[in-house]
C-alpha cells in the first residue's frame, strides 16, 4: 500500500481567495459537459515539489447552446496532496481560476476559483509501475468519487455540488496529440456556506461545544457508508467548518478517493485503525448524548432506493464497477435494516465524547 501524504492545506487556503454565487448555473444540472483545456501536464509546476508555483494561463473551450465554439480565459494550478506528486499522478488535480468578466452569460457565470478533480493517471512510483493500473481503472476511480459526492447531496444540502465533464486536453505544442478523460468540478466552499446561510471558517476553528451534532452524525454515517476513514472533524482533515447564524459549527466533508466505494489501489485505512483495507467499514462518529439513532438510520434508509439507482446513472461507469459499488452499498443498508448489526457495528463503535485532540488520523509519531 502506498503511504498517504498529508493533504496540502493549500486547498482550503486557495478556496478562500474567491467566492462563487450560490445560484451559479454550473451546478444547476447533472448533464455531463464537453470541455477542452489546452495544456501539457508535464510542463506544469508542482507545488509539493517546486516552491513558489504560480498559475499558468490557458483557455477553457466549450460549445454554447447553439453549438458555437466559445472560450474563456482561465489560469490553472496543481492542487492536492498525494495526487499532486509526479510519482503518483501524471494528470494531477487542478485549481481553475476564472476571469469573472468573461464568464457572464456562460455556464461558469459567478465562478472565480474551482477545484477540478482529474483522472490522475499513471504516475512514476515503483508500486504504480508494478501494478500497472490501466487508463480505464483510473477513470473508474474518478467516476466513483463523483458518485460519492452525488450520494451525499441526497443526504444534506450542506454538501459540495459536483458537475461531471468530459475533458479534452490538447497539447499546445503538438495539437494533434490530445487526451480525453472524465473529470469533475466541485463547488466552492463559500458557495455551500452562502446557500446554507452560513460562513466558511478558517482552519483551526473546531470547538466541540459549538458543533452541530446532527450534521456531524450525517457526516459520520455517510463516511461509514462509503467506507472512508481519511477524515476528521476534530483535526479538520478533509473537513471544512461552516458556522451557521446561531453559531453552530457544521462540518462539510470533501475528498473521497480513499474510500472503500472508490477502492483505489493506493488507498489505505487511517493509521490509527486496526483494519487492513478500505473496504472494511469503521464507524467514527461521536458518542454524544444528542444522537437520535433511529431517526439517523431512517433518514438513510429512506434514501436507499434513490442512492442505489444513482449508481447506474453515472456516465462511463463500467458494468463491473456498477456491480461492485451496488454490492458495497447494499451491505451498508443491510446493516441498517438489522437492529442487532447496527448496534454492534455502529452504535457500539462510536468515539468518546467530548473528543480527544488525538484521533485515528493522527500520525504515529504525534501520538
């Protein structure tokens, strides 16, 4: 298993630079978009490997409703932790910075800065070379991560909207050489906050006495559903905090590639857990006294049919991926339907309250 590097804090920092309208048209539809960004990934500066990386100018090309070719000036920059490194991803995750004056009247109206999750692709690490994951496999990972976002949208509005795209990357120096892959945009954190009447907080704002326990319970059961342990509300790992008008802290999860639903070859459980693979679920919610377990389980069970049917609606998801994802989620719902199993696997596994500053995501040398 490839050891997981800590996610770069630049994701939260960069998403604080701009603000998107909560009613932006990009996320008003789930229809897949066809786009193009001329670039050569090999020429991009990688912030985790080279200091002082800046944005690279290029354009985003698309066709309007009349089929006319259009383009918007954009700037791009590599983002992310493990997936930002050359040895791991040949096509790393990106930030897309928009010229807001050019986006008016386009599908990107109101956007200033968005993360684009790419297919990652074959890196240069010894393990990747040995395993030799195919082009198709990397895309299946991406599509299942996109599915995870769509699933959480069904649970709560305090979630990141996502828009799937089919992206062409023409090589500017070799126009006849281009690659085409799935990718997806995710919503700006501030947009989620705005449409929920909340404020995005800076990192280090966690206070268990102010935590919205209901939202925290939704996060925990969802992460259990998809088999993800690479998150922590306390340490704000793959979690940002929003503050609502009453002062309560609402956790907003992101980055689901380490989940059992995605089941990437590089994924592994959080270091502080006694499980061997990401497809083994572990409930990591809190044992706070306010949990209404029956209502929590009922909320997810009410969404069972919708969420299972959603698997077949994801463009590009292969039959085997659909079968495995369906089986994985069905096991979760089977647990919820059994009072004995949900007591054993969920209720009795909750984490102490109030929470400790050291949890399952804390590296061994800091314990």
